[in-house]
């Protein structure tokens, strides 16, 4: 679909810009690289869920989505792990 | 609230909060009490949801112009912040963030918690493929006010993740990326005291964090969806999304306004007040990490 191609092109563009800025040792390069890598991982997850047929089960308003909720818990726990890491690092730097 | 500030600040804080909460409640009530037995197309006959009808009646030319200015301002601010330039009052000021492991991990924390919180309710669809009931939007001002730019960028990434996992990912998600950044950025910049210990900070929060942030975010995304949609003045022959203009301005945009406003009005400020001492103690508060250049 043109829609998906446009999005893929955008994410790849961000990834390349981030990689270039990171290679040039620009501080913001690390952030943009995170945007790009995160975007690629998100797209991979998106297409896996499409081909797994998860979205076929989400048919409209107020559809129960237990699979999504399980994914949500996993992602939130990963985020809290990142937060714990940030706190530990921030304390060390103090 | 601190006793050092003039009592007038507390009064202003209460008045602003009441006005903004009243707007959010009215929008929510009118949305829920709309006659759902009829279709969304009733808007074209002047019988749509009250708030949506008001938005739509302003006209597509109005939204093309005003929405375009709002979209451009948001995009410029987003790029400026990426480039290390920020607004201080009406002046531009250079700053430096290290974007070290702590900042990146804070961004990842916000992205994952916000993204996970959003797509957990992905089944509560309002406009299939475009938006759903999103209580996790309450997290955006919290992350913005506590963590600053890492929090705001985390919210942008989190919205992108949520779009993917809820099955809503499209070119429209690019607008959602910046729109959710703005939703966190506005309270980060305009609420001066994130400890929420003064009437002034509550007034600033309700005015900027709830009202302005919600409206700006909604119009930003709405204009993007309109511009790349089937009734775009530029891309009509090659639309990148399929949302007609009446759904963008009569349903999507006002719904995003009230969804953002209602959850942030009731949840975000007290949670920020409760978490501020911890963010400060753990060294994650943005004010302790940013360095301004003269």
C-alpha cells in the first residue's frame, strides 16, 4: 500500500539522518537514531501483528483486546526497567 | 499551596481550573449524549455532535488557514527543540542536553509506559483507524513537566508505538508523533513550577497544559490528516489517508480535544505534584539536567 511505503520511507530517512548525526558525534544524533531504530522495531512489530491476524479480531468499537493488553503490559514493564536504569545511572553521575 | 504568593494567584488558579474543567465536562457530556443511533454524516445536515458541529461550521477554508499556521508553529518548535534552540518567553535561547544514557533511558521509559498505556485501550475505537478512547493521555503533561524534552520526545515515540500495536499506524501517525510531543511540550515550557505547590502553577497548568496543549495537539494532527486526506487542496488526487474533511474537523479534532482535556484536567496535576519530589531526588527532573548557553 502507498500508505505503508510512505511510512517505511519516512522511518528509514529518520534512521539514516540519525546514523549520520551520531557518526558526526552530534549530541542530538543519539536521540534521532533512537527515533529511527524505534521506528524500525515498531514497524516490524506492526507487520508481525498484521500477518499474525491480530488486527482481524479488532473489528470496531469496544472490542475486547486481550492480546493487545498482554503486549501493553510487556511494553510497560520494559519501560519501567528503562526508568530504573535511568535512576541508577543518574545517581552514579551525582 | 504556598503561603508566600498573593491570595489573588490562588483565586486565579481556581477560576481558570473551573473554566477549563467546565469546557472539558461540557464537551464530554455533549459527546456522550449525542444520538448515536444516527450516523456521523448527520453533521453535514447540521445535526452533528454540538462541539463537532461548531468546529465544522467554522469552514474548511478557516481550518486550512488557521490550522496551517498552528501546524507550522508546532513543526518549527519541534525542529527547534531538536536543534537545541528553545523559547524563553518571547526570546530564543540555545540550550544543551547531553542526550546521555540517562536522557535516552528516560525517553525510553516515557515511550514505553505511555505507548503501553495507550494501546491497552486500543479496542475502544471512536474513529476506526484514527483514534480511540485514550485515558493514558493524562501521562503527557506529567512526563513533560517532570522530564522536559526526554519526556516530550518519549510521548511522541509512545504514540507511534501505540498506533502500531493498536493497528492504527499510517502516514497520519507522523502528525500524531509531533502532536503528542506538543501535548507534553506545552506544559513543560509554560508551567513554571512543576512541584505544583502554588496557585500560579495550577493556573498555568489548567490554561496551558490542559486547554492550550489539548487544542494545539488536536488541531495539529487534524490539519495533517486533512492535508494528506481525500479532500486535501494539494493531495486530493493522491490521498495518503482516507478520512473525509467532515470527519477530521467535525469528529476527530474535537474528540481529541475533549479526550486530552478531560483526562489531563482530573489526573495529571495531582500525579505530577506527588511524583515531583521523587523525580527531583532521583536526578531526573529536567531543570537539573538542562544547561542554557548565554
